[in-house]
């Protein structure tokens, strides 16, 4: 009986550790948005992949150079997704924390 209870406690701790960390890596095909950075800043995916931006800290946006698939202007939590259908290079930035697509809070998704 005690063993079963200990097992339950151990399983709960493992589950809490897996679910509770909102500042860790965002996962495959995902970008963490925090500390005025996109992490990873450069992501390569296959065609037809949906990429998820996970807003973990601060207020930011995801604005693409091609003008498609942008997030809300001032997003401070939750997720934003864009599906990339065809191959290409898709630069994006946070308009709050960068002036152009080459410096500041910028990122790129390469679809190949
Ligand atoms: Cu920002």
C-alpha cells in the first residue's frame, strides 16, 4: 500500500515537471517568444509544417516580411501559428523590438 502511494507521488511529480515549465524549450516546430528574442531565431522545417510561436514573457508580435500569417499586434501570452505550404525563406520580426528584418528581435523560418 505504501509502495503504491509512493509510486503515485512520484508519477505526480514527474507530470508536474513536464507540464509546469512555461519558460523551457518550445518544442519541435515551435519558437519561444521571451526576453525580446525568438528562440530559436532560425528554424528549418519541411513544407506544409505548422510552426507555433509560444508567447512566454513580455508583449510582442510576429510580423512577416511577406505580410502573411501575422500575429496580433500586442500579444503577451498564448500561441500563434502559421502553416508554411511551400519552400522558401520567411523573415519575421517583432515590430515593438526591431526596426527592420535584420536586427533586433527578428527570426527566420526556412522551409525546404
Ligand atoms: Cu518584441
